[in-house]
C-alpha cells in the first residue's frame, strides 16, 4: 500500500509506470524500516527523482534529505513530495560539509556510476566525515557476469549514456569498504522478479 501511494504520487512526473514499478520493487522497504526506525536524519545520496526518499518518509518519522546534481530530477522529487519531512536539494556529494549530522545514509545505484578513483574518494570522505555511529546502506550489483550485472549494465548504458560504469564483485565491494575502515553489519539480496542491481550492504565505521 505504501509503495502504491508513491507509485501514484509520481503519475504525472514523466517517469513511466514500468520504471516506477521496477524502481519501487527494488527497494527492500521492510529492511530499510529497521534502520530508519531510530534515525532522526536520513541522507539519500544521488536521490534521483526521490522515489526512495519519499518512500522512507512514508515509513518513518525521520527527516529525509535527498541530494542530486541533476536539476530536473530534484524538481520532480520536490513536486512529488508526500511529506513535509522530505527535502530534495541540488547538491554535489563531494561538496557536502554536513555529513556528520546524518545517522543513516543511503547510497542507492550510485557508486558504479563513478570511476574507481572516485568510488574511493566517496568512501574516504564518508569515513572521515560521518558521525561515528552512522550506518550506511549501499545498493550495488556484483560483477562476475551475473544476469543482474549484465542487465544493469545494459539498462544503465541506455539511461545514462554519458556515465562510465565501474562495477566490482561483491567480494571487491566488501574489501574496499574494509579498506576505508567500514565493518559490514548486514548483507542481503533484494527479492525481485527482475534481474537488476539488488545487492545490499549495510556498513558502519569499525
Ligand atoms: C543511477 S542514478 C540513481 C538514482 C536514485 N538513487 C534511484 O535509485 O532512483 C544516480 C544519480 O546520482 C546522481 N549523481 C551523480 N553524481 C553525483 C554527485 N557527485 N552528487 C550528487 N548526485 C550525483 C545522478 O544525477 C543520478 O541521478
């Protein structure tokens, strides 16, 4: 029902029904609920049109900040807002100076759109600037020729033709998290009928 409310909130957003269905089916909302229950400030990095951010406002009382560098997406996110707790801003992750104020940070389908060097810069910035008790949820796809990986790469090439895509294996992600001092506290694969980007890692500073 909650997902249905978000699905309809975006009826006139220009995002097709199929895209909305696909995106919403890949958010493990019951799992996210566990982490947002205690959270006061949640950050969604590279929030796109804000579907996940809006969904979080439906299941928690936390204040949600979604940031993205894309003007048009931020405008759609704000027009489709379902709660006064949601706020979407045009900001660049690399320029954020207030990471310490968030107790839960979501990085959904974001990392593989950055070069390997920038992926490391993202993790370095997080490791230095987040609150020591903050938790980070990262959704990625494992490499190693899985159907999930092949389909994500195919879809991303069409949807984001200007991005260079840089995937790691699941083991590779866990290794690079650990290199920057992050402990893996949970890992799961979203159940979905669509093969897609759906490996979830929750990490915190060790
Ligand atoms: C693949 S999309 C994921 C969108 C969203 N998380 C979702 O699941 O619908 C990646 C998003 O990251 C945004 N982005 C890329 N680099 C960014 C940066 N440095 N700071 C903030 N947003 C960025 C892009 O504009 C794009 O909307």
